């Protein structure tokens, strides 16, 4: 199967998911497949389906808590080839494997405003569209005009409204078999110097308030209605608390960092303890923002 897959893209075998996630946790997968192009992707997926092999698209792996157990499937990544960007006036056509950080930089250089919030979010466009990534009260949903989706063996452009965007949610989360290939974004003409300054301020804010020197996957929990997760976690006494190598950051209590040797089990135990304590103290259910990958009921 691997030899056939190599006809359609680059393939690396037996890769640790800890190498593919910003949290640096996760066991081995069968292979990572980097399709040469969209046709290579379609052919590769056909092959995997024929052979009954599970697969999952990863972006930058910045919102994924992978299990340490082996994953008997293939991870598909677009960053090496399906990553072009084209700018036409104030519209941006961008493929799913492009980097959100680089795109926000490029938009600034073209005097286009609307992506300032994205400076410093280590995501691909595909992952950002899937999560409706956002910050500073803005998100992808504000700029998405259309998304090119591979679903049911067909390519469809769906409108921003059809993406059913909400707070860190989208229709794509209901359909994990849909593959996001590209998007058309609408930005506004602006002043590149002003845009640059806003981006520099945002980056500085992140540096001051987030533990960017340690592996993490950003905010662990979604903010519940009328609350900030970091505040509930901090007030529950978890700031700096650790289980094994998983630690609630001293800088931002909604970030759980990997201090070096965290296992997936350390992470999940800490997550569950926080959820239980916050529930007991504040009667609030903290929902995960980070996505668990390759977990079974038995493994948690
Ligand atoms: C330091 C740090 C800071 C962060 N700050 C923020 C922030 O300010 N705001 C914010 O919203 N998030 C933030 N995050 C979280 C994370 O960056 C976002 O959730 C981001 O959108 C994930 O993108 P990704 O490319 O890494 O996706 P991944 O984590 O690789 O994947 C996430 C999900 O998207 C799916 N997916 C990815 N690409 C595709 C595709 N092409 N087609 C279909 N499905 C796909 C995956 O299968 C998976 O289900 C932060 C993370 C870190 C580590």
C-alpha cells in the first residue's frame, strides 16, 4: 500500500504524532502522506478507502491532543504542496495547507486588513477554517466568502453562511470526512504601516500573556458562557499544578504545557481533574477546545 501511495505524494513511514503536534505528544502512526497536488490527494484517498485504511487530515497540529497509543492509519498533510496563495484586489484565494501566520503577514504587505488577529496563531488555513480560529473578538468567519470542499467525491464551493460558523465551531466539525481544500477570503484595503503596528502589538500581547516557550495546544477549554476558563481554573487553585509532565501554565491558566516528558495520560488526567473541580466549585462544565485524536473510551 505504501509503495502505491508514493505515486501520489511524499510518504514518511512510522512517524510519531509527537512530531506532528505542537503539544509534542502522541504515539506512532502508520505513515504521513503529503499529496503532490489535489489530484494526488483524491487518488491517495481512493487508495486508502479501497484498502480500508483510516486517515485524518492534520494541519499544523496546534489543536490536537493525540494518544500515545499507535494510530493504525495515515495522517495527510497539505503544508508541502497544497499551500498556494493568490491575491486579487482585496480577495485572497488560499489553499488549506498555507500558514495562517504567513498569510496575515502577506495581507499586511499588500495593505489588506482583516487578518491582524491571526498574527501568532500557529495554524494552517484548513485548521483555522475547521475551528473557526479567532482572537480579539474576530475570527475566520468574518472574512470567509467561500470554502472549497472535497465531499462525497465531489468538489464544492460552499458559502461562508453554509459553513455555519459559531464560537470555535463550524459545519466541518459535524462532517469529519469533508476535506477543506481552499478558501476565498475577503479583506479590506487598509494602511500597511497601521496593520503592521496592530500585528506587532498582538504578538507582544501574546508573548506577555502566553507560555510560548513551552509546547502546548493553546487554550485547552472553550470559554463557557459568561466566564473565562482561565479564571475558573486559576480560582480553583490549578495555576502551576502538574500531573507528571503536564502542567497548568503559570502565565495563562487555560494553557496546559508539556514540561518535557508529558504523556497523553498525564494530560487527560489533569484535564479531567480540572473539569471535576470547576464543576464542583462553580457548577460550570468546561468543554474541551483542544481535540482528542485516536482515543477510545477504554484509553481515557
Ligand atoms: C501557542 C498557541 C496559540 C494559539 N492561539 C489560538 C488563538 O488565539 N485562537 C484560536 O482560535 N486558536 C488558537 N490556537 C489553537 C490552534 O492554533 C487553532 O485551533 C488552529 O485553528 C488549529 O489549526 P491547525 O492547522 O493546527 O489544525 P490541526 O490542529 O492540525 O487540526 C485541527 C482540526 O482541523 C482538522 N483539519 C485541519 N485541516 C483540515 C482540512 N484541510 N480539511 C479538513 N479538516 C482539517 C483536523 O482534522 C482537526 O480535526 C493556538 C494554539 C497554540 C499552540
